């Protein structure tokens, strides 16, 4: 157990060092939230501070978090393979899924940094007032959200390692996610038949929870059912993660077809 | 002229040739369509009951920015990386001619993307072209694309000497979107950003297209398009000059890695 | 007890051929291989490309499951008991890969120490020792991408030793190195063997195999063709080589030489100053006078007799058969 924790911390640190030496990652983490916060600020500029925080800040924050996670989880296993490091970490006594957990946590920490950057842009550059009706519930929602992001990234990285076709799809998944989860608008604007899809994505819940705790909760039962929904989808991601990595571990070695090695 | 066409065709093939059909559909059709849906939903939410036609048009036109910046940037860059740049430089052909030929096909490619954006607008967001002067509207797409390619060439030439090319192209792409006024009125921009946005081609073509779609004063639209076309050409020449300068620098002091 | 036990090992790969009518095709990378390696031994695995060497190493290092047969290292099954096994072995694949180029040498080793559960107390000293051993102490904090090929390969060796493995697998460790670099690497391998580590290596350099390996297995097309010490392999060839430099090569010379008793093979190579004959034979001392007699009109420049080398053995066993 202790060696697992150490391996997670170590992989996390390594991942951050590695990522930060990559220019694309710097863009995703630093520049992209700044420019997109500015752009969306102008789109929403006639609105109230509350709308600015709820849509410009939260929208930019969640989309940059998503980008940093999907961008890295889509590419990490590939990059390791390209460098020839995959087989080395795969055959280490620490389980592959534990190592990947550390790596994804590294990306997540950088993703949190870009969330803060977008907050800074909205608050400092444009002087929007950041007031929270329910600071504690907001913190809890964000914490749960971040955990959920970790597992969605892990599940995706496993899925991508297994299937080449998903890797191609991954390049075009950003906009559908931004649309479905309602990053910059409430999902009520979506047609009825599409809306159920939104509820398999944890960002949908995270955004709803955060917006409620910013503007004040009128209906606690909605709030708590969102929390439950978030926990439920996260559990699904967790299961997917464990399952995919099991498949990778056994199938990769048996069939040698998964290109893991 | 035939050679001009052939050269542009070849450079286009080299660009698309590496993609398999699945990737092509995904990158050239599905992704732009989704981007269009996304931004249109945003403006529809923000502008509520107002007519969002101007913003739909703006976003459809901006789909090309992506295309132009990346296509031209990558084209010049891959020439450099594969060593074919040296061959072109060393060849006796008029370089401006070669340069323009290679870029021009991208104009048609980019226009195609804009049309996809418009189709999304028509199908999902009640964009209506009945009674619109279509030839003139098509012309506004062409002038916008000339502008887009012009920006692409300036940025692409600069990208030649920048080691972190993707970072650069992405930032450029986002900044152009910000300045274009695709999703909000450029009047909202602070003075210095507004001035910058005036210097960018495409913006006027977008305005012209809005006038044409609103069946407004066509002569003012034509004027805007003319200005945009001229600015676009100036950009192309600047791009070419930069390209030549970096090439010269690279040969003379062998410091810049333009090859 | 043997450290490595391989019994009737098989490994197939399934590939699909064709675009429209996809047909499954099975490739037998390893058909039937058995061998054992004892404690402290340096064991060489030789064979042409595609012979099954890398598949064998991948199975033994827990990266690949066998299709059939048994593969055990340190008594653990390589597929199924890898949890226990992975801590006690390590491997080094030749070339410059398998390192994080954007990190320093120290960071690389530190990371792999953590992945191999090396206790914090030991870690610092071990990294320092390893860097010292491979001569990279003064470059410890430089990024790997600034290293030369040889330095990267030496760092690889250090990486492969972070867990002080009992068994070490090396896949073409000296590939692409200059002579001095290769020598340094060979010295390190010898030193490790002297410390009691069991080493299995593959190589394409016969001299290297001859110098390093206690025993050598030659495999081809997934099967074991020969297995013995280098000395025994050469002895078993029961053959020596006579090399003759000539000015003139007549049409019937080769034919005449082949007809001599005890001569097994004759080949000729021409170069700009004359010709070189290679005569494989038994009992060379008796044959030399006969050969010089036969070649009396060919203007002999020199005659040299030598024992068969490992390369002769290898070429004889694999033959011209490197189609795989």
C-alpha cells in the first residue's frame, strides 16, 4: 500500500514535469483558458456578475479541465509507447493502473491550475464579483467533480489503449462534450431527445451543482439528486477504469494485439 | 495558368493525402459542424429573442480561420521538415508564383468548410436565404477566404522559425476568433483591440455577408468586400516577404532553422 | 535449481491479411523451445531476425503470455505469478528508448526506483552507485535528450539495475554503440555476472557472444538449433578453416579442392588484388600440403589456418537460410 502511494506521487510528479515541457500542454493549461475566458467575457459582457461567474468562469474552467484531461489521457499511453517507456512501466512490480492513476492525477492538478487561471481572468481582468451563496457546498461539489474527472480520464485512457478507433474519435470529442454538459449555457436549450445523453457526463452535474451553490439553492432535493447522479456516474467510470485495465493487463499479453506492448 | 492550378492541386493533395477518409470526414465535416452547433447554441442563449443570423454567419465564416491558419501553417512547415522547401527555394521558378499557387487551393477547401457551417445553420437554426443575392454572398465567402489564407500565410511564415509551432498556431487561431467579431459586436472590444480587429481581413467580409443576408445596402457590402480583398492580398504579400526574409536569413547566417 | 526454465515454449501471433476479405493468419514465432539457465550464468540467445529471440525475452520478462508450454523464472510462472516475479527481475532493450528524454538521468532513475518499490533509505545510495558505475555521475542532472547515444544506453543499464535484480534480460544491449562504448558495456555485464546475477542476452555480434556467454543457444524459425558452450559448439563443428590468398583463380580450382578428402566446403571471393579462398575441412594439417600442391600454379600469396570461430558455427547452423 505504502509503495503504491509512493508510486502514485512519483508518477504524478513525473507527469507534471513531462507535461510542462510540452508546448501543447502549456497552451491547454495556461493560454487556452485565458483567451477563451476573454472571448466568452465579451460574448456575455452585458450580463450580471452572477452570469459571468456561472457561465464564463465555470464554462472556461470546466472546458479547460476537460481539455487537459482528454488531451492527455488520449495521448499518454501512446506517448509512452512512442518513447519505448510503456513496456518498462508495464512490467514494473507496481501495477500499470496505479501508475496511470498517478499520471492522471498529475494532469488533474495542472487542470485545476487552469481553472484558477480562468477565475483570475474573470475576477481580476474584468472585475466580476465572485460571491458564493454556499461556499461549503461549492467546495464539496468541486472536490467531487475533480475526483470524477480523474476517473473519467482513467477510463478513457484505458478505452483508448484498447481501441484504435476511439483514438481517432477522441480528437473530435471536445465540442460534443461542451455542448452536452452545458458548459456555456444551461442544457435546457438542448432538444429533449438529446438531453438524457448529458446525464452520462459528470461535467453536467458538476456545472449544475456549482451554479446552484453560486446563486443560492432554492430546491435542496435537486441539489442532492445532482450529487447522487455525480456519484453514480463516477462509480461507472471507476468500474470502467478497473475493467479496461484488467482487459489491458491480460489481453495485451495473451493476444499481443492491443499494441500495449 | 495550368501550371498554377496543377501546383496548387499538388500541394492540396500532399496535405490531404495523409488523411484517410474517416479522418477527412471527421476533421473537415463533423468537427466544423459541431463547432458551429456549439457557438450557435451559445449565441442563441446569450442573445435570447434577438435575430441571431449575424452570429451564425460570423461563426460559419470563422470556421475557415481554423482551416486557413492550420492548413497553410502546416503546409509551409511540412515543406521545411521534409526538406522540400530547399528544393522549391533552389528551383528556378518564380517564387511568388509558386507560393500563391500553393496557397490558392486552400481557398476552395476553406470555402467548403464555410458552406458546411451554413448548412448547419440552415438545417438546425432556421438560417434563411430566400431572396438573398446568392452570387454576391458567395463572393463574400471568397473574399473572406482570401483574407483567411492571407493571415494563414503570415502566421505560417512566422511559424517557420518558431520551434513550438502548434502552440503558436493554436494561440493565433483563438486570437483571430476573439478579434473577428463572430459571436459579439466588435464595438464591445476595448479601443486597442478594436483597432487590431480592423487590421484583420475576414472581419469586413463577415459584415458584408450580414448586410447581404439582411438584404441591406449592397454597394456598401461590395465596398467592404473590396477592402477585405485588398487587405487579404496585402497579407499574402507580407507573408511572402516574411517567407523570403526568413529564407534569406537562414542562408546567410545559418542561425534560423528555416530549413 | 535452474533460475530460468523454458519448457516446450510456443507463441503464436494472429494477424489479419487483406482489406475486404479478412483472413486470419497465424504466425508461429516460437514453435518449440526448451532450455534452462543456471544461477550466475551468462546465457546467449543467437539467431537471425525473426527467429523468436525477442518474443522469448518478452515472455520471460512477463510482457507476453506464452501460447503453450512453460516459462518460469526464479520458480515463478512468467504469466500468472508475475506479481512476485517482477520485483526480482529487470530488462534492458538496446537502443535509446525506454527513458524519459525530457527528464534528467537522476529523475529517470528515481522514478523507476519508486516503481520498483526501492526503499527510500537505499534509493539515494543506489542511484549514486549506479550513476557512478555507468560513468554518468557528473551528468546526473542533465536532461536525457542532451545525452549521446552511448550515454543513453549506459543510463538504460543503470535503469535496468534499480531494483538490484537477480535476473537481468538484455536484448541487443550493444546495438549501434562505438567499439569503446560496447567494450564498456561488456565490462559492466561481466562485472554483474561476477556479482552472481543471472543474465540472458541476445546479440548479433558473434565475438561479443563468444567473449561474454557461458552457454549459447542458437535459435531459428522459432526452434532451438544448438545449445552448448562456445567451446563445445566450435569443437562439435569438427572443422577448421584454411584461408588462401591467390593471384590467379582457374576455372577448375574450386572443383579440384572440393574433391580432396576431408574438405567439407570451399568458397571463393574476388577482390581487386586477387582472390581469397575459404576451405572448411577436418584435419587441416594433413590438408595444407595437398592444397598447396593443388594450387601450385595459382601463385599463392599466403596460407593461413585457423580454428572455427563462433561465426563459422553460426553460419553453418543457420546456413544461407535467413529468409525469416
